[in-house]
C-alpha cells in the first residue's frame, strides 16, 4: 500500500476541511445557535476523525472525536450556549491545523493538546477554557 499517496490525500482533504471549519466558526462567533454552521463543523470533525484513524494519526482522530462529541451535545441542545464554547472550538481548530502541518512536515502529528482534551471531557469546560489558555 502506498502510504505517501494516502498521506497526500489526507493533507489535501484535511486542509479543505479545516478551511471550512474556520469559515463556519466565524459564523458561529456571530450566532452560536446557527444550526447550519454547527452541522458543518460537526460533519467536518467526523471526517477528520475518520481520516486520521484510517491512516494511524491517532492524535488527530482523538482530538477530532472529542470535538465531534462536544458539537453533538451542542447540536442536541440547539446551539452553543456561550461564547467561550466558540473560543474552545477555535482552539481545537488551531490544534488540528498544527497537527496537519506536522504531518505535512514530518509524516506524524504531535500529541494533542492535553489541556484541550481535558476541557473537552469536562462538561464545565467552556467556562474554564479561557482561564487555562
């Protein structure tokens, strides 16, 4: 199996997904209850999770999975309930961008942001996210 071919495909698709996520987050920054933007970010995170897992980029997959879970809860609740949640999503986007850049440069992503992972696992995390960054 030609892993370089698949890595290049991952890099292309991940770059596109991250750009779409960035645009959707700008929309959510203005309206945290925008369902279309929330759905888009959820779908892109789901794709990032699957792509990362299929190539063994476990750090990418783990972070995308945690973000997807948080987005799923917000979708069920009708939107992001405060602006700090959007800030946490931007932090997740930046972390994924760094990981994808590392894959491009070295072939492997760095470990995920442990503080962010902890925040994503904590239901109170949107309130804590800005204090810890």
